[in-house]
């Protein structure tokens, strides 16, 4: 299973089990004791922040188009 990249040192997991909370270790890694999912902490750099903003803008644009189409069909 590919590790999940996280951007906070405190994290939770709820993959088909009760929600559990963890803190990454001194190697910036963590593992869920229920499902074995692996987590790796990574500080956000410029690229990560840009990708996050791009995703948010994409979602906003899709919602804007959906609302425009909805208004046309009324």
C-alpha cells in the first residue's frame, strides 16, 4: 500500500474502522494500528500550495458552470 502524504504532524485515520488519532514519529512517519495504513509527514512547499490552489480553483469553476447551467434551465 502506498503511503499517504500528510501535511500535519497530528493525523487521523477512519478507513473502515473507528476514527483514531496519531502523531508522526521522529522520522515523520506514522502507521494506523487498525488498518496498517502508512502516513508520511511532508512540509508544504510552493509546488504543493500551488497544486492545492489549482484544485480549489478547478472545483470553484466547475461549481460556477453547474450553477450557470442550472439557471439557464429554470
